[in-house]
C-alpha cells in the first residue's frame, strides 16, 4: 500500500478521537487529513489537538476537497442520511456512525444511492469486526451447540443528562436509536436472521423520546429473543448477550467494546464452562482496517447498507410496538 486513504471528518464529535483519530495512528495506509465543524473555532481547536492538517469552513467545503477520499460521519442521528447522501454525490466513500439513518425509509434511500455508485458506505458497528463477535456468531452458526432457542441482549449505559442531543426528538434521539441499535444489531448478528417484533415497552425521558426500551422478538426459525437498551433506567449499566441453544448456552459480557474488559464462556448441556479470551486490540482499529481494505482493495465487509436497512426496520418496528412513532 503506497499511499494513505485520506479521510475527512464531518464535525468534531466526542466519539471521533476514539473511533477514528487514534485508530488512524495505528492503522497502516490511513490518515485523517481534514475536519469541518459548524463552529470553525471548534474545528481549529480539534485540528490542533489531533494534528489534522486542514480545517474547512463548513461541511460542503470539506466534501469539495479533492484530496479527501473518504468521509467519517459522526453527526447527530437525524443528519446521518443527509450528509452520507451528500458525500456520495461528492464522490466520497463514507464511514457512517450508527444508527445509519432516522428511520428505515431514509436508510433504504441511502442504500439505493450507495448501490448506484461505486463508493463504499459502511455503517460503523465497530464491534462486528472484533474476533469476539466473529467467534460468537460462528459458534452459534456452527451447530456445535444445537439450534438456537433464545437470545437476549443488553446495551444499557448511564447518560443522566436530559439536555444531551441524544434525547432530542428533532435530531432522531432516544435510547432505541442510540444504544438499542447495538442490542438489536447484536441479536440479529447472533441469530443470523431478521426478527419480527412481538411487543415493546418504553420508559420516556420526554414526550416521544425513550430513555429505556425492552422488546420481545421472534425469528423465522422459531427462536425467540429479547433486547434491552437504556440511556437512563434502573439497569444503570449492562452490556451483554446470553444465548440459549438446544444443546448448550453462551454468555458474553461486553461484546461491544471487549478491549476494555470482557468475559466469554460457553458450555454444552451438563458440561463445564469453557472460557475464552480475545485480543485487547480496539474494535475501532479492526473496523478502520476493514474500511481501508474495502475502499482500497475491494474486500467484502459485513456492516453494509443492506444490513443497515434491516436494523432500521427493526428499530422502527420496536417504536411502533411500544405505541410510539419512528423517528
């Protein structure tokens, strides 16, 4: 690889250093070369701190930069689809934060635009590229523990700040959008099927905005599931997956960010637990390598626009089942 993939970031979001900048320092063939933000002074400060060469006046100027080959889109949820489409129109590849769009029709529109282009659009479910996620999925799919019977996932974190943009309805906020997309995506990944939503229960932060959600689902194979998410609830913090199979079970603690800590164990019925450990290499580094390989070498990747549409359809269905409107 003779040249770096040059990435520009839309905005100076809090997630950007962990999700993009620091991983770029560890990833061969990638460099973050430009930033733009609504507040130019904020972009300048961000650029100085992270040694980013160019600061553009606005998002459109960044997209017009011929030296920027790809865009990282960490904007608020409600802006993901708009600016991913604009980036595609500008001929850029896109790594878009999750949730991919405000709702399934928006996600479908982006999917169709990506399919009609020759650009790579990847949804940033970083955990999916870590060996722990691969092992979890493969262990279920292998049939070694029998057919899937039940899967339960949790993505519950404490965010007791009602003024945070993740609680803003006009920016497509809510727990199901923010943490629920992880719980839903993880359940879909484990089952390898697309679920129907049977019921859902929300706890509200304000009218139309959920701070917690639980939903029951059923997969085409007959397996059932339950997903839990929250930004603020009695379940202050839990990130996990429990999987019950015909001939065994699997338990994973923190499959979303296993570089910080994790537990992974499985057993056959009547057997002892088998514990496995995985690399501490950050999920974001694995993801950036996959993005680079897709853009530069045309390699396949798993968090595609088609996959994103499926996740958004489930999110919309969860909101409807809870008696709420999709974003």
